[in-house]
């Protein structure tokens, strides 16, 4: 004995869109002329001298920071 198969409704997928491009080529000539100019330079070099000496400064700083909490010393009542 053969049973009939169950039939489901059809599943319709979105339409696949394809695009075809057709290209027509048109040639547009572009002319780029060039010219070279040679420039001669005369440079005056001014030399500056800066003699330098050195010295040393020793800097000391102190920082006082307030820390939260009871601290190492008891507080007065």
C-alpha cells in the first residue's frame, strides 16, 4: 500500500535581477605640451657662529598630599 505524500504550499523566492551593460567607446584626444626652463642661481651663504657655554642647576621640590582614612596618628576627640 502506498501513502500519498503531504503537499506544502510553494516557496517563492525574490526575483533575481540581472543587468547587462553595453559600452560604446569614443576616443577624445588630449594633448599635453610641456616646456623646460633652466634657471641659474647664485647663492650667498651667510655663516653664523654661536659659541655656547653650560651650567648646572639642582632643583628640589616638596609635595604635601592629603590621604583619606584614619592615618598613622590618632585623631583628637
